[in-house]
């Protein structure tokens, strides 16, 4: 009888622990921005932004997951990150010396699979 009670309690706690991880994964779509260094010319900033996009496009799923935002409270499949779209914009900024500089800002859209934890 004691063995049966012990086995029953182990099974009960195992099922409770797994209940928090149950449920289907859902596809989550998000977007993030990344900024580059400031440059004296728009052409140099645009070339830097283009290279940033090339680098992002070459990232593996796991590398992409390390460079973009996702909800750390969710159970996320790190192998499911996929880049959907990327674009570069050039922002004019004023430096601390009062000069105008140009900074590349890339926007990336991506998706991944996740499920909420209970």
C-alpha cells in the first residue's frame, strides 16, 4: 500500500510539472531595430547599413534569436527563428560637437515559435 501511494504521488507531481509545458506552439511575429555607428556621409552610412543587413541575413536561427527581442517568459523554439524582411534607413543626428552625422538604422521583421508558460 505504501509503494502504491509513493508511485501515485510521483505520477501526480510529474503530471503537474508537465502541465505547465503543455499546449501547442504558436507562431509569433515581431520586429526590431538595430543601429550602426555614425558616419560623416550618407553614402558611408548606407554602405554600413547594407553590410549590417547582409550580416543579419547570414545569421543562423540561433544567432538571430540572440540578436533580436523575444519574450523570455515564453518557452521559445530557438531553432525556429526566421527572418521575414529587413530594410535600412539613414537618420541624421547631431553629434556632441554640433556636427551633423548619418547613422544607419536597420529594421528587421522575424517570426519564431513559442508557447506561454503557465
